[in-house]
């Protein structure tokens, strides 16, 4: 992950682990950084992000996130929502801290 300019944030993700490598970088960022325009690159590839790599990243990230064990639960309408299990594993994984919970046993989102 690197800043390209004061207006852009670049994620350099591993194609073999798009989900994990992106989460590891995003989890370290303060919330205001996440509002910057996103540029995506794949590790070891020289493609410049004119939109294609970013679209591919979101497609692959979405597929991986949808199949992440315990990360999602289905609503009665059949849509997905983040799972907040008592152990907090799914929400904590989104923040890059597997298993992190608050004092009441609910996943920490601070």
C-alpha cells in the first residue's frame, strides 16, 4: 500500500490472496484514508490502473468475501450481511484482528 498523491490511495494486492492481502492493508488505515480515490495494483504486475485492475480487484474481492467462512450471514430476504458472531471472528477479520472481541464478547469495531 502506498500513497500516490495526497488524493489517491494505492493497494498492491496479491492475486493468490486478494481478500487477505487487501484486508491486511486496509485494516491499518485510519478512516479518513479510506475516503481517498483508490488505485489498485497486483503484486508483480506492471499494469497501470485505468479502471481495469480496480474492477478486477472488486470482482475477486467480492467473490472471496462472499465465500469467507463465518464472515457473512443470510437475511430472511436472501441478502448477505456481515456476521457478528459471539466470538467476533468475522468482524474482527475485517479489521485485520482475527478473534478480537470487546468485553461483552462482541466483535470490536473501534
